[in-house]
């Protein structure tokens, strides 16, 4: 099956309504099919659970069951988990014939919870709100609706009494109140009755609870996951949770580490056993909360890029061609191999979107003046900083300097790409990674063969650069001191002088006269080849 993907940058950045069958804008089409399949399977279980509960004659204490039906949408950061969750209802509506049997709550972001908010209370409040809205639309005089309303409010009151209220229990709320005044079994039964009465009013068979960015709420993550295990284990509720499974494992193990052993203990065997136990508990816990069969992995951006096209108004270009145009624009003086060696493709959907929006395809076909070129290179420099690519950053910053400051008296040391001292500024570039001394010291190994034996090159290097100093890019070996570089004064004096005719540079002739160089007229300069080499290739402050 050939699948083509679209990134439409002419749309507003906040638009994420991609699951309506638009041409290729939903990149995770395989994950969509798995989501629909999992939802249909869980929906079938919810309907059977409803039948089981209906057959129970004791309406106040019906037997409850817990299901492990949480769907985990797992992938690294920036791959589009939030967009996928926000499109889950649209994907269900367009992909299933049972769309009316599920009710989707708005996406919950745990990072938005207030410090004292209980996640379980937020779930109850959200269900209460949608049911209240539904009741306000129904005919209150209808006998059936009246009974549904009474049942719902009764179940809500029972649940509230189980979970506790500030005004009734001296500040004890939630689980604290449950432990003090009620049993977990009573709370579980009341919660199931509450959800059961809610779906009767909403006209569905199950409620989908979508929870985004749990792994971003580091201080609340385990609480949220544990509420998924305890409260959202109700077969009428279908949690869809997003996050990177590796981060869940880390945060869960951190929680169990605190319980399994004490870091301050001097008993190493006890600590080792505790660490082993913590890892085993983490694996078992997450396997229970997020069953392997209910984990949905999103496609990485590496799989998307080869089949991706970028749309910008009426223009369309494949990502492959976009990348070639970008490299040709910023690396037109580089060999093809060198340009690609330092180029790094976007590693996430977020990075791709930011790159294409800041450097749009159409800019490569525009004839820009210096101001526009500076803006373009500045955008590329920001991208390089985001990617922590010192090579890209140094090239872009140097291009900006040249365009803005280039003139006849321009100093090449102003270009960052040539200035190793500026590149080692740890305040400006804390992410630089190339060790300055390592590459330079490696070059010293072959220096004795070139006449460098006996010279204090290593001492000069160490006096100029401190240990562990890093720069933005790999720099070539410096001009080490070797025997072949020396031109002695007797060599210069005994060398044959040359006449350089037709000198038009009046400033050069004037300087030569001041320095006492031999000159015959306004346009003829007498020079030795050795002296000329010294002046062109050396600095008098460095060489004797």
C-alpha cells in the first residue's frame, strides 16, 4: 500500500483537525486503524458488562469488575501524540459504524491541574458537566428523563459521600476520607453506579477519557497513572493515555524505589534486593495498567519524511526536494559530501513543522536583498541552535556577519567559523561538543616527521586552551611551529631582490616607504621573495 503524507503550512499552526479524511494530513493512519479496532473490542466488553450488571437483582450492591483496558499511545516527544489524541473522536466517527455508542470527553492535560486538584475528582467533575449539559437539553417533564435524572443525582451523592467533602469531614478529602470512613469496595461500587447512570443519560455504552502529556507532569505522573489503574478500570470507561513508555517506566520505578529500599542504608545487600524488587514491580505494574495489546506506537518521522510533501498555498514540493534546495542555498560553496555530513534531518514532527514554517519552500525561489538574506540566515541559525549543531550555527552566524559588516577593511577573525576563541564561549554556546585540545594534540603525533621535533607546540596549546574546553565545530590543526617555517634574517639579506612594477596601491607604497623598504618610484617596489612571503603569510607579533 502506497501512502503519501502532506504537511500543509498554509493552514494555521493551531489547526489539528486532520482525521476527517483530508488528503494525507493524518500521518498515523496505521495507528488509527489499531485505535478503532481496540475501541471496538473494549466497547464490546462494556456492552457485555452492562448486560451482566442488569441481570444482577440487587441494584444497590451490584457486583463490580475491573478491566485493564487503558490504551497507551506511546512514542518519543514531538511525534504528534497530542494531535493524535485530539483527533481520536474524529477517527472513530469516520472509521466505525458504531460512532454513537462511545462518548468522548474533552482531552485532559494533567499539567493544567492545580496543586491540590485530585485527578479522580477532575474525571468525576468532567462527567458531571457533560451529563448536566445533556440534561438541560432534555424534556424535564418526560417520565423517563426524570427517573434518569434522579438516579444520576442519587449516584453522584453516594459517590461524593464515599470520596468525602471538605465541609463534612474537617478537610479530609478523596482517598484520605475513603481510608477513614469508607472501604475501597464501597467507593468502587458507587463509582460504577455513577458512570452507569451517566451513560444512560448520554445514550452511549461507554465513555472515552483522553489524557495527554501525563509524562510531562512529572510530579503528578504516578498519581495519574494510579488513578487510571483504580478508578478508570471501570469497564464503562476507556482511557486513552499518551506518553513515552520509557518515561513511564522511569517515573514508576522512581516511585517504587522510594518504597522498596532506603538509599541511606549501609546494608548493600538490602539495597541491591530493593532495586531488583523495584524493577520487577515497575514491569508488572505497567503491564497491568497498559497491556501490551493496547499499546499503540506512532510512526517515527524517519518513516514519514520519504513520502512527505509540503504544501504552501498553491505550491507543492516533496521533502526530498525541499532538503536539496535548502542545502543548495546554505551550502553552495561546499562539496556535496561536506554539506550532508553536518546536516541533520528533523527528528520529530514538531521539529519538521518548525523548520518548514521558519524557512518556507518559496523563499528558495525569491531574489532577496542583503536584509532578506540576513533574515533567512538568522532563521537557519535559530534552527541550528535548536538542533545544537555547532557547524550549522557557525556557518550561519558567519554569513550574517559577512552580509552585515563585510567591507574593504573586513577582518576574517570576525567570522565565527574561523574564530576558535569565540567558539569556546561556554556562556553563549553551552551545548558545544567538539573538544579543542583533542584534535590539536592528535595532529602533533605526525609533527616530528615534518620538522616539528623539539618545538614547544604542546606547551603553547595548553597555555592557550584549558582542558575540557569545547568549540562549535571540528577545527583543522593550527599552524604548528616546524623547521620548514623558519626564514632567517641572513637568508633574507642574501636573497635576490625582485622588482614589482606598476604598483597602483598608493597606500601600500606609502607603508613601504615608512618601513624603509627599497622603492624606486611611485609605482615600482623592490622586494625579496622571502620578505614577501613573510609579510603575506605571517604576523610580526608571532614570528621573529
